[in-house]
């Protein structure tokens, strides 16, 4: 039979062209015909998820799959971790003074409260130990391959899978995944400073993120380059034990009041008593309330919000107070000459940092470094200062570009996509990279309270997609470019309302002083939660595994039908129709 189409879809004459459905009813097989799949609707196919990284993010994923959401019937998880242990940030960063700077009780896996934190802000080794203990307790390392470096991930449009290459101690191996999760950390690529002569230094060269704990730096002459959070913590910790310490900085920074300072004793860190720990352990409700109370932060970053104005005033007051012992008028005036508000660079509370410069063995200098010599540091002011140790507290590569070779749809790479500025979709996806999810991608809420809370929500979002991909016969999802662009326009417009868009060089702007803010989320953390819970499929290109998107409707049965033998009115229990109506 032949049909002639007209512009309105009717064939010449009065009867309409049969739809594909009518053709099926008439025994034909139009192009989107498929036989009914012999399984109930929404039956889940097995999926393999490969996750890169076993820090807080990768471990939360493992916990959710095995314990909280119990998805292991259809999800096979494999985590590749380059280190010999879990912990990520807390395994790698072991410099003197390393500690969390948000309350430890908020910086805790949501599923594993810890009544035993020693301090309000816990030291790094204790956090590492807590992560390891939690891993053992919940068997979270059962799917981890340690000492395994992911070197390449390539998307295959034919199979709808990621091909993953890993290097395990020189042996190259390959694997394949339906879903690829990047839990490789946003602060995991060490950045050495681009200073002439760095490699010619004959003393000990250290970087805060790859510290050499076998080296004894006490009583040495030490230079610390940088005044970010790492620099501030290690200056405060090293100064009392060294012969001489010079902190080379390029810009003033706000040494801020502590996060949740009002919950501390006199604004500073403190040790919990054994009674307090016992109380947290025995009274779980009181402990929960305490964890809740120390878990909020955002409006200090909202320009001209009363909390932001209060924060600025409190920081200035505290800095003036703490600098009273410093006699050098140049340091005093420069340290308080900020042209940006606190938080523009990530807030850096630093008990003991400013106070360190009141001591005769420590000084801070704004003299620009010209080059590093065999013996020390030469500044543009002329003289060479000699040091035994140079500590580069110079941070991380925060371009968000993966450290491995990653090739997405049609040969796309993030190196190319993000060579200007990294842009993502709600920090978790990016177009041209199907079935790819990122923990803490560009513009993520990492300055908004506990990172672990939003890591948990991001995990839920990823696993919701995994369920959909698995149960709706989906081959791939890829966020639409226009959705990405609209979302990122919103991001940059909103971020103008925050201190993050002030003029200051910061990793929140990928090391630049102004323009595109790449590091932080455009809204509150609750805003992020609302969005992750409601973002819909309309923003995605979805490819299916067959030529009919509804193959997953299967044999016309729900899983509960059991071909007539199931509980066919189970929904009445949910409707509570047995209870009298009011
Ligand atoms: C010194 C320091 C202090 C911090 N303090 C705080 C704080 O007080 N509060 C806060 O909220 N945040 C803090 N942060 C941020 C911290 O990074 C996050 O809170 C959190 O730990 C990130 O966890 P993650 O699992 O996402 O990433 P990470 O902990 O960075 O873990 C990433 C993992 O991926 C692995 N990996 C990376 N690339 C590969 C590869 N190619 N192949 C295989 N494995 C790979 C790494 O080895 C690592 O184990 C701090 C960061 C630093 C550096
Ligand atoms: N919880 C905590 O207490 C804690 C501790 C450490 C780290 N962190 C996290 O890790 C992030 C990174 O902190 P970070 O301190 O490691 O890095 P950072 O904030 O990026 O600071 C790097 C410092 O190095 C300086 N620097 C970089 N290159 C330089 C060069 N060529 N010459 C001279 N100085 C140079 C920078 O100077 P300019 O400012 O002039 O660019 C800056 O002061 C933090 O923002 C935070 O999120 C948290």
C-alpha cells in the first residue's frame, strides 16, 4: 500500500495516513516496531559503574550502593584509587598543622556520626583515621582496587560504554563501564609555583600536599610561599619549632574568624572533654542536635547581607587584635589593605598565623620573588635570603580538567571544552560526556557548609540516573548544550551577588583575579538540594538501546503482578482505605 503525504500529514482524500500504531494493529512493522520484551515494566538491567577515587566522595557512593539504597542487585561497582589507601585529601595532605576548619562534627559521613572527635576542628591524621575506620566498619573497600591509576577514559557511542584504561604498577589493564563517576577530587592535582630556578634549590623542597614526613624540619631556616589555607596552617604550626621562618606572599588575605566561632570557646579551637564525648555517645539525639547546629554557612558570602557585613567587621577586628605584636608598619598596613571582602578567596581562619609574626624568628614579606637560587630565594628587592627548606604552599591545579586522558562523544575533550573556563551542569554533568558524573565539579557548593552533605545529595542524584538508565532501557544520557549554556548564564549572573566575584586572585576563579567564577555554586546549599531533586529529563538527550523508547514497558505487567499470582491490590495499603475517613 502506498501513501502520499501532504503538508498537514493527511493523504490526498478524506482518510488520514495510518499512524505507525495503526500499521502495527494492521499487522505491519513500521520502523519503530519492536516485539514486547518478555519482562515486567521497569525491570532493571545490570549496570557497571566505574568510580575514580576513594576519598569521601567515592566512599559515600560505595556506602549508598551497598547499604543505604541497596542497589547491588543491579549495580556492579568498581573503584580505582591511585593511592594505597582510602582517604584522598586526608591521606595525601600531611603537612604540619593540617586540620579541617569547619566543625569536625559537621565534617563527618552523614551515616557515621563520630562522638569521639578530639577537637572542634579535628587534626588531619584523626580525620584520615576516621575515614579508614568507617571504611573497615562498612566494608567500603570491597570494590576498590588500590595503587591503580586511571590513565584514559574513552566513550564509545556504539556500545554506550566508557572504555577505561588503568595503570597498576606499570601493568596496563582495561575495563568497561556503563556509567563513569569522577570522584577524583577538586584539590588533588598539586600545583608547583612557576618560579625561575625552583629545581635548582639545593636544600629541601616541599609542597604542602605531598609532604615528606621523614624529613626533620625543626630548627631549620624555612621559607613558606603562599598564604592560602595550607600556608596559613603550616606557618602557624612550624613557627614555634624553627630557627627562622619567612612567609612570602603576593597579596593580603583575610585571616578570618573561625567557622561557627560562636559555638567554640573564646572563638578558637578547643579539645572535647571525655565527659562531652561520653555524652555524645550515650545521647544520640543530643549529638544529632549538636551536629545540626554546627552545619550551616552561606550568607556570609552574600554581598551586603547582614551576616556578610558582620563577618567583615569581625574579621577586621580580630586581625587588628592579633597583629598587635607585629611592629613592622608595612606588614600592618598591607595586611589590612584588602580591596575585596572576606570569602572572595576561600575563607582562611588561622589561629596562630598572625600571632606567629610577633615572634623574632618569623616574618612576612610582600617582596616579590624574582628567582629561587641554590641556597635560597632572591627577591626583586635585591638581596638573596638563605634557607634550608622551601615550602610551596601553592595549592592545586583547579582547572577541573581530569588528570587522565578523557575523550567523550565525537572526540570531545574537556581540555578543549574547558580551556577557557570550566562549565558544568549543576556541578555534576557536562555535555559531550554521556553517562558521566562528577563529584564537586565546576561551580560546586564547597564553600557553603559541610561538603559531605552535598556529596551525599550528589550521590543520590547520580544513583537516581543509574536507576533510570537501568530500568528504562537507556543507552546514554547527555545534557543538552543549550541547557548547559542557559544554566551557566544563570550561574554567572547570580554570582555577581556574592563576594566571590570581588576582585581578588583565587582558585575560585581558577587562579584569576576577576571574571568567571568557576569554583563555587550560585546559591545556597539548600538551593542546590532543591535543584538536584527536581532537575528533569527535558534537559537531556536520551538515547535508547532499541529503536523504540518504550521497550522497557515489557510484557504489560508490573513486577508486582507476578503474572496474576502477586498481591494485586497492594496499593490499597498505601492508600490506607481501611482507616475511617474524617
Ligand atoms: C588540606 C585540605 C584541607 C581541607 N579541609 C576541608 C575542610 O575543612 N572542610 C571541607 O569541607 N573541605 C575541606 N577540604 C576539601 C576536601 O578536598 C573535601 O572536603 C573532600 O575531602 C573531598 O573529597 P573527595 O573524595 O571528593 O576528593 P579527594 O579527597 O581529593 O579524593 C580523590 C581521590 O581520587 C584519587 N584519584 C585522583 N585521580 C585519580 C586517578 N587518575 N586514578 C585513580 N585515583 C585517582 C585520589 O588519589 C584521591 O584518593 C580540604 C582540602 C584540603 C586539600
Ligand atoms: N580546611 C582547611 O583548613 C584547609 C587547609 C588547606 C587547604 N584547604 C582547601 O584547599 C584549598 C587550597 O588551599 P591552598 O592553600 O593549598 O592553596 P591556595 O588557596 O590556592 O593558595 C595558594 C597560595 O600560593 C600562592 N602562590 C601560588 N603560586 C605562586 C607563585 N608562583 N609565587 C608566589 N606565590 C604563589 C598564592 O598566591 P596568590 O594568592 O597571590 O595567588 C596563594 O597564596 C583551600 O582554598 C581550601 O579549599 C582547606
